[in-house]
C-alpha cells in the first residue's frame, strides 16, 4: 500500500496526468504577469493561466449552452475553438469584468466565406481589423462579442463566451492585458 501511494505521489508531482505541473501560485496575483497566455480546455471546463511555460493558476469555467464543436454562426451557443487574442478589456461589463476576444479570427472568416455565411466584404473587414490588431467586426452572421467574463462557472449558460466565477475573473483581469494570447481547445 505504501509503495502504491508513493508511486501515485511521484506520478502526480510530474503533472503527467493533466499536463504541465502547476507552480504553487501566490494567494493572489496582484498585477500583470510578465508573459501571460491563456489556454481554455473545453472538455475539462478549465482555463489555465500561464506565465511563460508555467501554469500559475487554473480556473473552472462555464461555456456556451451548446459547447460541443466549433462556433459557426451567431446564436448557435457554441464556444469557438482556435487561437485568439484579447482585443479589449471591459471593466464596466454587465458580467462583472470581461476580456473580449478577436473572434471571428482569420480561419473563422475563411470557413464562413467558404460556407457562404459571410460576404466577401464582411470577410475583408474581418481580415483588415485583425491585421490592424483591433477587434474584428462583431456584427456578421458568424457572431462576435466572445468574452471571457464573470458571473459563474457552474453551468454552460453563455451564448458562446467563457464564464468564470467573479473572484477568478478579477484575478485574470489584473493578470493579463490587451494582446494576451488565448487558445481555446476542444
């Protein structure tokens, strides 16, 4: 029994079951991190906050009301998958605090154009905004206004956003800035 317990503890310490080992975080992240990035794992309903290659915090999340698969259009309730960037921070959000993502991204726009969901003009406006490093238009049939925000992680209830508990979005809001990389994985 002692050998099994020791083996489990050694296995757990390597982080091999759930990815990289988590560095013991401070009780509170009081300000911006030096090299932050965010990875959302839809399947486990977790958001991992990295500083460089070290996971400094993990937060539970709620997703869109139809979270399986990739967001294809406004109103589908799906949370998008792919690589995005924080393009705006909103301290006056009706969902406590929020970090806006540059969805739809270039690959979303390509898929939307190919599927006939958006026009060539809408595609061009999305690509132009992304090239200028600003939030893309959120008024196309692909949807928009995808945020990481507060108001609770207990269920999948959003229209496609990533929801955290209010104390967690407060920590995340302080830790990251506009331009922070966000990857949303299945």
